[in-house]
């Protein structure tokens, strides 16, 4: 049995689809999967034991990436095609059964929308996989030790990136008494935006992984952390997949649709709702200015202490 699974270009959306993929693998244990996704997310699927092939989709003019994908898949007879992009491809390759996701504006989490392609009303939390080499690399980077706080201080839009100095204050509050470590994640291209955070953290208790490891190894490293605090990003959903307590910080994006989903996950925002921010008269989606300044450090720290206490209990 061969299944073609077409998922998102962006890392966060691709990670959100992994729970559904894992569910399909459990439902069809004899199946071999081919996963088509955006090139940045492709490494995340390579270690899944049931995935036979990963096809990175590199965006091209005039939808050339879709033609490329069609040429790589039309020669196979698929037992099942699951197309989460809602594209025509699901109807243009030979298949016994096709499931193509339809758009929806219902006010429910993205995970429920993804599962609706099966005609079901349930959500499957993200799941990711690692090779032994990736796990070994994570042990070298984050050896056993004291409480370890993971920070995701970056985002793909400046408006939903909480200030670096506030992340520094949160880290200081959560690691002062326990002499804990702070692991900072992000892409090398994002380093400049969080340089102030790195300089504010104690060097002997800081592990700087910005731009230093690939995505699967990031996931393996997250597994070795005790708590994650970060902006709404793909990294936040990777922390959920790693199974660690996760706090997502929200402003001009909706936690209803994209909040961290699973046990020991919490979304935090300031007093303004998503609608308050994005329907304000001066709102400009093109602006890179932070729209999360009303989220105070104390609220995040209090939420973290409560979440840690719950998981320890």
C-alpha cells in the first residue's frame, strides 16, 4: 500500500500536520508513505520509519513546483492521496482513494481542520521523529544537568515577536534560584534581532543554538529541555511535538487557531484579544513593529511557575 501525503510549505503548518500523518501510519501499518512538503520542512519527515520518500517542493514561477510534483508522482498508482493543500494534484494522479482538504473559516484549532479531511472531529497533536545520530548530537549539545529552559524568541513577522529584553527577564526569573540553563533557538538570519537577549544571559549557563543545528536536531534538543517559552512559530509546535511543557506567546495571531495543542500547553497574551489588535484603526499588517507590548513579563513568569508545578505534580 502506497500513500501520498501532501502537506504545507511553512514549517509550523507542516509540523501541525504530523499528528495526522502518524495517525494514518498507525491506521495503515503496512503502508509506505511519500511526503511532499515545502523544502524547509522536508528534513522533519526523513526519520519517520514509515516514510519511504520525501519530496521537497521548491517554489517556482507559474506554479512550476506543482508541475514538478505531478511529474514525480503521476507514474505511481497510489492507494490513497491525502492533499492538505487543497490543490488539483489530488485529482490528477492515479489513486484508488483521494482525500483533499477544503478551506474552512470555522473558529476551531487548525488541527481539527486538518483532521476534517478524514471526516472526523478530533485533533492529533504534532509528532516528530529522530535518528539515533540526531539524538546523540542532542546529548552532546545539552548534557544531563539542572533545569533547562528553552527559548524561541524569534518569529517570521516582527509584529508577533515579543521584545528580546523581556525574554531575558523571563529567563532570569525562571533560572535564578535553580541555577538553570537557558537554550536559545532560532535561525542564523535571526541572530541580530535577539543579540540583546544573548548578551543579557549568563554565559556559563547559556547554550546558544541559533543557526547551529538542523531542524531534526533542534527537535532532539527540545526533548532534553524542561520548559519552552516562545513566540507563535513553527518552533513552538516542535516543542509540543517534543512533549515538553510549552508556553506560546500571542499578539497579532490567533491562539484559537494556532495555539500550542496538547498536554501541558498554554497560550498567553496581554489584555487585548487578537480581534482587538487586528481590528484597531491603526493596524497595519505590513508593519514590523511589535504588537505584543501589552504582554507583561510577570504574566509569563506566573504562567510558567504554574505550568511547571502542574507537570511536577
